[in-house]
């Protein structure tokens, strides 16, 4: 991690592509604090996510990154602060309610139905959009059949987009880890999210798999127009993908800015490398 950050900091002197400009705020977290007993996971953290950007959340292990994603998608409820999403203040929203409003996520550890095929796993991402009740779905007749075929058509589009046609009928438990992560991304995309939360999408991948996943993340942002917030430990990937980066350390916000600004911030360098101020 330290070496990667050092490389990123050095490369920051190279010519940078013009920064993309985003003006509309999709989500803001204001003065969020979260505790478990006497342990503070997040302390007075504020930042926003702009519509259309790729927003990275980085920090060492235990910095509160995943806890923050859990707050955003309603899995945790903070003791202090507020979240505003699409112009409305949220109050103790549950994960299924967050999903209905257009927030989807992937997880550090792959959370798929291992005995089900790739296609069926991705179809579960469409369940909240299905209007027919369980009785009609069980009969698979009439309106329910037509509705499922419509949703299946969208899922097939995602399968083509992520280039996983060859494994569409394969049980995901038989797939290598890198492909399982891609299937999990596909399931999240099947929800047609406004905001996609990616928790360490590159974890456990080799260089080639990371390159593929990076390309897909950029394509999702560009072609689907999806706003993305990601946690990632590979700092090189973060600097290449992100429009803005917020840095957490021991549950507090350490820095916030463009990749170039963050890579030059002495507080960030000190926290990652233990390098004293000159």
C-alpha cells in the first residue's frame, strides 16, 4: 500500500488530463458520526457525491470506509448527522428502501447465490422492479411471463455489456473469483442505480482482472451515466479512475479533493507512509 501511494504521489507531477466538472449534488453526508458501544467508527465526517462523477473513498484498514458505505445504503444508522439524497433528507432508511430509490452496491466479500447461474443471480437485481405478485410469478403465465421476459431482455444487455455471455448458464460457485466479482457488478447494474457503491471491486484480482474491472467501471460511468462511489486499496487504480477522492483515517476525514490534490497533501502522505514534514 505504501509503495503504491508513493508511486502515485511521484506520478502526480506528470501532466494531468483536464478535470471533469460536476455541479449537481446527488448525495451529501453531513457531520456523520457512528459508534459501536464505546468504539467510534466514524467521527463528524462530511462530504458530497456529485451527479455523474466517480468518487473514491480511501484510507487504511479500520478507517471507517465500509462503515460509511453501510450508512449511505441504510445498513447502519448514525447517531449523529444527516444524509441528503436527491434533494431529500433521509431518516433511518433501510437497505431495501435505499435500493428502491436507486442505490445499489457490491461487497468486499462476494455476496452471490453460489448454486444459481450467472443469469439467475443477475435477475435477482430486477426483483424490486417487478410489479406482479408472487402468485402470478409462480404461475409464470400471462402478464407475469411478459414482465419477466422484459426484465430478462435488460439483463441480457448487461451480460453482453460486461462480456460474460459464455458463463450465463454457469453456477457462480464454479466461477473464478474475478468473474464472480463481475457477476456481482452485473447484478447491481440490473437495479439501474442512480448511485452505485463499490466496496473493493478489485480485491483479490490479478493485474489483468483489475484492468478489465477498471475498464468496466469507466464504461458504466460513461455509457450508463451512473454515479459511482468506490472503496479501493489499489491507489494506482484510484488515481486513474476517480474524479475526486475523500481520505478517511481512524474514522475522521483527513483530506478531500482531486486525485492530484490528495496525492500532494502532506497529511495524507504522513498517514500512509509515516513520512515526517520537511
